[in-house]
C-alpha cells in the first residue's frame, strides 16, 4: 500500500510540488486536500515503519508528534481532512546530536537544515527518501523556546505510551497540549478548521482526562490561549468542554475574536493580539530575538559598506 501511495505521489510530486500541494488554493481544493490527506497517511505510515528500524539500531527512544502522532496512534482516519507537510519526530534533547549525525550520511537522506545552522536550534530538517518520494522529516529535541511556552520533552517521554521497543506516543492529554502549543507557534499564519476535528478526536479517546489536561496546561504559561482555542472549539462544534476553572478570559476573547474575525486579521495583528500578550516570557523573547536582529543588521551594514 505504501509503495502504491508513493508511486502516485511521485508521479505528481517532487520536492517543489509537494510544497505546492500543501498550499493548494481554496475553492476547488476540498476534494483534492482530502485525497492528499489520505495518500499522505499511507506514505507517512510507511516512513514511520522504517524509522522504527533506525531508532532501534541507535537504541534511542522517539515519539511521533502532531500529524505523525495521529497516524502512529491510529487516529488519522477519524479526521476527514488535515493538511500535513512533514513527519515530525521528537527525541530527548540529549539525543538530538547523535540522531542528526546518524541520519546525515544515509543514502537517500538529504539534510535540509541542521540544528547547528538553524534559528531553531532544537530541530534538524531532512529529506527522507521513501518509495520514490522525498518525504520531509523533522527531528525535534524540544517543541519550542521556553520563553514561548513550557512543555518539557522529558515530561512527555516520562508519561508517553510505549508502542514498540523504541517508539512512544504522547499521553492523550499531552497530544492535545502539543496540538494547542503548535497552534500558538503558527497563530500568525492560520488556525485551520481541521484543528477542531483534531481536538474532538484526541479528547474522545477513552483514556483522556480533562482534569489531567488542565493540570498540565496550567504549567505551559499560555493558559489564556489554551482557553481561547477550546472556547472556539465549543462554538464551532457544539461540544462542551468541562473546564476545571471558569475561563472568563478565553470566553470573552472568543466572543470578541471569533474564528471568522481571526481569519480576516492581517498576520501582524494576529501576533500582536494573540501571541505577544500571551507568551510565557516576553522578556525572554526580547533577550533572544533582539541580539539576533542587531547581529543581522550589523552584518547587512557591513556588506553594504563593501
């Protein structure tokens, strides 16, 4: 099945067209995106199967996250349509260097961006060749900067559910936290409608506990955003969330800033309204971003003088 899907994708996609497929124009895109999602499930499932052998050889624990989690956990076919670009894998931060060095020389693997070269120093981006298709593979040592939100990798692994000898999947509550925090990172670009389907599927698992979810969500440092997303979920789906505390901020924001209003906002306004006031540490963001901005400016001035 994976070979068939890879062949179909290969006939219509190389690296450039794979990227374009994920930016399909709205309008005639609904059926196309559903088909794309179905094919990606098959293709990426094959990649995940192969990765088991690699991580067993390295003796390193790993965790599929985001869309890869849905596939590995057997939840993907419950979601009608979802955009998915790459296979996201989480490893312990101490293992990231060894994992990156392991994959780099493998035939069929191309390093897109090393963590040592990236502004995101906790992830390595690869092209992984599988069934005649170049599959984007991202290996993360953590989810993001601690000044943006706090969701420690060690906590995720300590509570993960073992699937194979070296593969774990996040606990159901943590899978929803990863989804919510990922939405926060990309809030300036788009909060896709499929997020609400995904919330329902993850929270609908028998072992999911809203009480455990809110206990851990409170530690992320972005609770107002979590409330806003879940209040939008209630409005969009009609499903009730059993909040352990009254989310007055989230409900008020969801009434003022509806999903439609959010979609109509320019990206910079989304950042100013939803990201800047909510992030865990604005001082940490300033301490990280401004020296790099100054360095780029000085470098640009130096090149200009030449």
